[in-house]
């Protein structure tokens, strides 16, 4: 009888992980994914706007301005996570690993989408900082990037990756 009970427990444990993967809502739903994406968007927006402002102010052409904006988007995106994780008591070296694991795919998708949108808006890259087109195209690009990146973050979090890595430190 104890063997049957043990067999039933083993059977139950064998299927338990599969139930979480395939049945019912995962604890990380759309709200959690949206918060993770907003966190990512914040860092990306700060870096991108700063990069666009610097490139435009210096009269740079499209490619170097976009390159600077993308680099700064990653820097600020990772920095927000680093700040939160180190505040939770994680050593800086370990926090870098957490930030890379949490943010790389999210920031990459966001950057591809928002820069793609900006490139598709006629005249957006040539617009000056004082032009409504500059800020309108940027706002549109961030909105589209948010909509595309949120499902990516939900998928990552649902698999214990992305911002799910950071949540243990909150």
C-alpha cells in the first residue's frame, strides 16, 4: 500500500510542472509583462532621447545618431535594473549578470521595433528637436515598441526568464 501511495505521489509530481506550462494562467500575466515592458521602455526612452538630442544637437547624420541612441538605450535600460538589484543587496558583479539576463532580449526587441518605426516615418530622422514630427514619431515608435515587446516579456517571464529573474529581488 505504501508503494502505491508513493507511486501516486511520484505520478502527481511528474505531471505538476507540465500543468503549469500548459494549463491555466501563469502567475506572470499580462500585468506583470506590461510592468516589465514599461521598466524597459523607461530606460530605452531615456537613452534614446538623450542619444537623439546629442546627435541632433551635434549635427550628426542618421547612422551615428541612431547608434548613439541605441547604445545609450542599453546603458540606461541595464542601469535601471542594476540600481534595483544592487539596492536589494546583490553584489555589483552578480547584478550585472542579472541585468543582462533580465533585459537583453527585451531591450533588443524594443530597439529594433522603435528604431524601425522611426526610420519608416518620412522625415523623422531629419526633424529637429523643436519639430513636432521628431517628438510625434518618437512617441509613436515607443508605443508600437511597447505593444510588440509586452508579449515577448510575458513569454520570457512565463518561462522564468527575463524580468522573472529580477522579481526575486523585489
